[in-house]
C-alpha cells in the first residue's frame, strides 16, 4: 500500500435520540395526562353529581391516587438523577448549573412534601419559582441545537406564562384580602398577559404538528372546535333540571379549568384554548414515536396554566431537565451537518 495514501475518514451517522436518564418520556407523559385528567378534573367533579356513585367514586379515587403517585415518584426520581448528572457535567456553563441544580432539588423536595399534605402558600410559591427557573434556564440551552429549538421556545413560553400567572394569582389574593378593586383589575391584566403566552404556546404546538401539512392543521382545528361544542352542550345542559350525571360531571370538570382571577377575555376564548391544548397534547403524544421530543413538548402543554399545582410544576421541571440530554444527542459530532426538524434523524443501524 503506498505510503502517500491517505486514510479514509470513518463515516459518522447522525446521532439518534434516546430517552434522557432512562426515563420513557412518552409513557410518562401518557400517565401524567391520565393522572391530571382524573385527579384534577373528573374526580372533584364526581362528588355530589348524582346519587349512587359512591362505589364508582371510590374506585376512581384509588386509580387517580395511584396514577398521581406514579407520576410523582417517576418525576422526582428522574429530576434527582438529572440534577446529579448536571452537577458532574462540565459541558454546560456554571450559570446554568448554579440555577438548575437548586431549582431541581427544591422542586423534588417540595413535590414529595406535597404528596402528604397541601403546601403552605410560601412553599407553593417556591415550587412555582423553581419550576419556572428551570424552564427559563433550559430554554436557552435548548436553542443550541436546531432539533431542540422548538422545545426551547416552548419552555420559554411556559416560563413566561407561568410567571405572569403567578404574579396575577398573588396580586389577586392580596386584592381580595384588602378589598382592592384596582388590585383585582391589575391581577386580571397580569392573567391576560399569561393567557396570551399560553395562546402562543398552543399555536406553536399546532404549527409544529401541521408543518408542511395543511390538512393536519385543519383537522386539529376541527377537533378543537368539536370538543368546545361538546363542552358547551354539557355546560348548558347541566343547568337544566334533571340533567344527566355525565353532563354535570363534564360541566364541573371543564369549569374547574377556568380559574380565578380571570383574564380579560371571554370565557368562550378560554374554553377554546383549553380544547386546543387538550387536542395538541394528545396529538403530540401520538406523534412522539416518530418525534420523541414531542413528548417533552406535551409535558409543557400539560403544565400550562397550573404551575402553582405540584404535579404540573413537576412536569415542567422534567421537561426542562431533559433538555441537556436531548441537546447532547441532537448536536452532531464534528464533520456531520446539523439535522433539521423536531428531532434528529434515526440511524440506519446500531
């Protein structure tokens, strides 16, 4: 063989995405969706809806409690492992680690404390701040790779919406305690800004799902409209004498999402946003087999509008702390061009 012959560089395949930290993100998000639907919406709406539901309520309560404990245990375990990995990983800046490590640890501790009792207002506020800090810090990191840039925007919008809504809730509580009409109006303005960021978040999800596929955008919009019509029918029918139990339960579950203080938008607009968020979450989970990062986007939608509740706050923390592993798998090695899209192209063989 001639000495001048140059060695051929080995071919490098683009990296494939793996579930960060061993967490099956899609399965975790599906269980979180079920736990959130049962525990925060359906179960509270069942109490007093009709007679003869005691056994059904008892079974539903056991299932909701089991699913909630699963999500809490899995989320806390992943968060603590991700915090440990972040502590030993020197590829990210010291500023990111100084912000994310305390935020993830605080979120884990407060979530475990919330499983046995309701958190005090100051501790609940600390949990929200920890979740928002983790999301804000990780959104900047997610911008490093084109494949995770959409997730970075989702985390930024989630953090911004949560910050304004937290401010609106605290201002509204102080306004009620002090009987201040001006303070309550200010709370409504803050909640409206948070509502606008939520609209952008759901719109971003629809845009990613319908990229280069106009028919899919039309289908998602029609499904959202159909869901709003069903909810509206149930809310209207629940006010009639002798309304069936399913209408009462559905009306209570839907109206429980319309929390106070209310943003300065019609209630119908809030229902449309809730319906679009629900449809977007399910669609992202369906497409997560081809685009695994979509499951992390779904966690952001599940946490939307309720980061002051321990379980949604934990979901946002999980989505945020999954970013470093996602970025590392999305960034191509030297000599390989970046992969565009929501997730890297899978390798042909392993």
